């Protein structure tokens, strides 16, 4: 997803860090941080236009989880980024996909501006590398897609295919309406790679 974090994060997170200068990974789940975590989740949901940062399904601000793009713990841990707003993504909770599937892995392609430039949506709803990539680039795209399980959940793949078919119908029947359609659709960033 073309995730663009708001500059400076949110005041509640900054206030928490000011009042808790020694906050560490163990404070992430603390009662003290819970109200701030809810505000962070709401802000991320707004930044992500109500979509999961990874699969782009619709996600309400009360649903899902805050995923650390670079994990806060484990073998690939970046504990110094535990309370960094720019390291957060609002992710759905599905054991087959997204943050739950990624766990403590490091994504070769992280959500951010331009992150969809190397993959596209196939007519069957699967996400694939774009044509013209070299072997290393294809590997990076496939590795990211597979770490997130983006082609593993058949319901997700089927849903993307339905939205692609709807977008193509709008494009055929009323091409001037395609931008408005994409602005309100789930999967809007990956759909835009083929429209």
C-alpha cells in the first residue's frame, strides 16, 4: 500500500514519550499505553484511508492491529523503533496474511510511497511482479508478497478479482468515473497498477 504517514505522528504519542522517556518494548502492552495505542490506530486508519496497509481490504479504525513494519522484537528486532509512528501500519488480523503472517520478518518492500511500482494485479486476483523486472527484483517482489501471504487466502484473491472486474466494467461503461470509483474502492492502490 502506498502508505504516507502524517508528519510528526500524533501529539498523544509524543506526550507519552515525553512523560515516559525510558519507555521500551515491554511498555507497548502496558495499561498506560493502551489509550495512546487506540489513538495511534485511529490516526493510522485515517492515514491509510481505511485500508489495511498490506492487503488493502477495508478496515475500520476499531478493527485490526498496529503492526510494526520493522519488528520491535525477535531476531530482526528494532526496539528503538517501538514507539516510532513512521514504523507503524494498521493491519488486519488474519493468520494467513498481513502482519499476522509477517510476524517478526523484515519486508524487502515496505509499505510507503512507490511500493506498488514493481507488482501488478492479475485478472485472476493474484498479485504478481510486473513484466521487465530482472531476477533479483522479481525475487524481492515475490518474497514480500509471500511473507505477507497476499496470494494465500483464496477469499482475499477472489475479492480482489471481483473488484478488478468491477473497475474494468466502470472503465468500459463510464471511463470518466474511474477515479471516483478507485477513491472509494478497497484494493485501490493495487487496482491502480492495471487501470
